[in-house]
C-alpha cells in the first residue's frame, strides 16, 4: 500500500495524504480523519529512506563498540539507543575490534551510511587514528565519547572519576585492616590505566611501601582470567589481604579462586570489582564494587548527542562521580 493507493481510495491528492502524515495544517477535519482512518486500516508506514531523501535527513546514529560482548558497554548502548529511538532516530551498533585501523575504518563506514551523530563506547577510542578518521570523514557530525574524550570541535566526552573511585576502594580496604593489596588489570585501555593510577595513588596515600604495589595484568578478560590471576597473586604473595579488579566479571573468577585455595572472603581476603554489574549481585559472597554510573553515563551521552543533532551547543567535557557500593566481599 503506497501513498498513491491511500490517496486514490480517499479521493484526494497524494500531496494531501502527505500533509496528513506530516501533520501539516490547512486540511479539513473530515478529510484529515478520512485519510487517518485509511492509514490506520492499512497499517501504513512511511518509507523512512524516501523521506530522508526529501528532507535531506537520515535520522541515523552510529554506535561503535570495540567488543560487543562486553556487558557494561552493550548495556550502556542499549540505554542510549532506547533514548534516541524515542526521539525518532534509528541506531546502528557495530563492533570494531581493538585494532586502530579497524576503528578508523568503521568511522569511514559511518560516513558512507550518512549518519547524523555518533556514540563511541569506551576509552579505547582515544587514539590518534580514530581522531584523524573523525577529522577526515565526520568533521561536522556531533560525536559523543562515553568515558573518554578527543580534542576536536565536534567531539564531546563524558568521563567518570574512576581513578578517585579506586582510591576510595583502597581506603575501604585499609579501614578493614587489609594493607597488602594487589590490583588486577583485565585489559589495556586509558580508562583501565586511570584505575591503576588510582590504586597506586591510594596505596601511596595510605603510606604503603613501593614494594607493596602489586600490579598484575590478566591474560584474558574473563572469569577464567580472574581465576588464574588470583591464583598467581596468592602464590606469589601468600600474605595478600585484598585484591581490586578492574571489572566485576574477573573479580567473580577471583572469588572462586580464593575459595579453592582456602582464602575465605572477606575474612582472609577482601575483594572489590568495578562496574556495579549483575555479576557482583549473583556471586557468593556478593561483591563490593565501584559504581561507575552506567545509567547516568548513558543518559548524559544520549542527551548531549541529542543537543548536537538539534544544532544546540554541546557540553565539551562532563565529569561524573563514582561511588563504592559495599557488599559482602569486604
């Protein structure tokens, strides 16, 4: 059923049907109702692509994620898409992979798709190649980076103070008389290095000697990766009293490793994750976690991008403050 079929049955011009669809004035009430009844009867849906050609607007927003399997990022993307869809936009979500060349390639793909706005999920997009690709391919398209920032005129960033949050995690463990603390990094990214810096600052602030700064990197960002790195920490430092993990998922594996090695949590070993995710709620004991404000982060990203799409002045940089959610693992 096309606009011309509706017009023929209603006995009006196709332009009249178009005006009804777009809620334009200047149409008699009875004519409007007749056309609306037919649109409803035939479940007529306007062709978005055709309307875009006429309006010079695609109403498309691109959402790029390095790894679509990362729960925290895909949950944030879901909240952003929900908000933008309610405003009439259609979101394209793509998984770029970690290589800079592929991230830059996906920026070019978004240009070809004629997107009107872009969301970059995570600090791993804070690279020179991504910056150059945005400059070359999307210089006038509003871009919002979640938990990161690039210094470009059309890019805004929302950053969470995870470094200060991790300092608070260290403080919590010290208050629990747990002074031998390790930090486990699940992957290399600017955001995770900020967490690691927060750990180091927290340890120094609490007067821990330099040799007690125990930094570890996981071989894989998974429950198994958390299990393996925790076993390694305990073998190399049997006097360890606390471990902070860069994400909740690997901390869950750590809790199991501690149990298997006879280190009861939290009596013998305090454990803290980051993300305040469902993983921390369902493990045993429940995991203390740094809440990096997923809901507020996502809502702010959607709001800032919407302002850019509407031609309003965008916030260039926004800071959100994290909070330690204490549960049974400390």
